[in-house]
C-alpha cells in the first residue's frame, strides 16, 4: 500500500487530497509541513501531499519555502473543493459557542461567518486536529472548523456546513516524491529562480517564455531568506521540461539568473 505523508491528523483535507489522487493509501499524519517533507526525503513515506494554494486565502508560504529547501520533485497536483464545517460536542449550539479552533488558513476562509458568530478564535496546527482536540479534551462551549469527514471520525455534531466566505473554495495540493513524474500530454512545470542584480533581468527572464509562446500560469516572489530584501521567484508554466520550447526557454533563463531549480514537470490537475 502506498505510504503518503501529510500535515495534520486523520481526517485532514490533505488526507482527502491524497485519497483523491492515489485511492487507498497508508496514511502517515505529520505534525508540520516540514515533517511531511522529511518523511518523504528519508524514505519513510513513498509520497507526500501538501497544500500549495487556496483560491481564497492565497499561497501556502511554508510549502514554497520547503520546496526550495528539499531535494524533492513535484510529481502531481490535486485540486480539492474545500467545504468547511462548524462542529462541536453534543449539547452545543451556535449560540453557546465561545471558542472556535482551527488552522489559520481555515479560519481565514471562514472569516465572515466567524465574525458573526462572535466567538474567540483559537488558531491550531490542523483542521482535523482541532476537531480531535475539542472532542478528546471535552472542551465546553467550543467548536472546531474542519471537514464533514473529520466530524464523523471524531464524533462531533455538525452545527453548520459550507461556512467558507467564498462558496467556490478550492485548495490546490502538490504530490512530492524522490522520483520525477513521467511525461504527460497535459504537463505543467514549476520552477524557482533568482535574478541577477542588474536592470531588466526580470523582464528578460519573463521574455524567455513569452518569445517562445509558453504560457506562464503563475509568478510569485518570496524572500530568499539568505539576505534581507532579496527575493526568489516561483513560476509555473505550461509544458514539460523536455519539450523543445521549454528547454530553450530554460537555457535562456539560466543566462539571466543567479540560480534556477526545477521543482517538477507533472500532469496538470482537473479543476474539480
């Protein structure tokens, strides 16, 4: 059975994404994103599944930093509809809730609903973990924000469903592995690079793709963490790294950058 590491407890959205991608798995829950990466890196897990972007809350910065740090490959992606639910022990109602526990990303996604609830927000390391916490600690007047499956796993009552502010709430996950993905007709490629400190280098870097008709689907900067006010750029583009136009673009890019790392070429996910 495929061993898949993910951040969070059993019932986390990351586990849902792993099941959607692989089918039946041997789940390896991890306390942090770094722990999931480490499990894959040292061979304790065959793959890892980690969130990289939410359609409402934006990019998951920890994942981007870890993709730069670890010598692993993105070999797939999953787009998962995320329906957040409010859940609590028997006897509680929305009116009795004084504390709400969940991961900061989930809390951000449900900000409008939670503001009306007028409860104290209690950030935790995981959505499913917050459900487990509320149940096992027997916390009174407390609720968790997590998935419907987490409510079933930990024996909590659903007080409200689909409480995210944006009803079209999706999270994109990537599959990480020590191996590279095989070539696919609908491939995309993810890279990270840092430009030389010269005028026009970012313009020239982007031109390497534009002049060859390669569609950049994402470009985002992050602090390099090596030196204050220096940045690295994460980019996604359509095509496989072995396609001739992509090979030529990357060769041009190497002339305008201080470094470039190919994070992976892998099949694009469907949007549902």
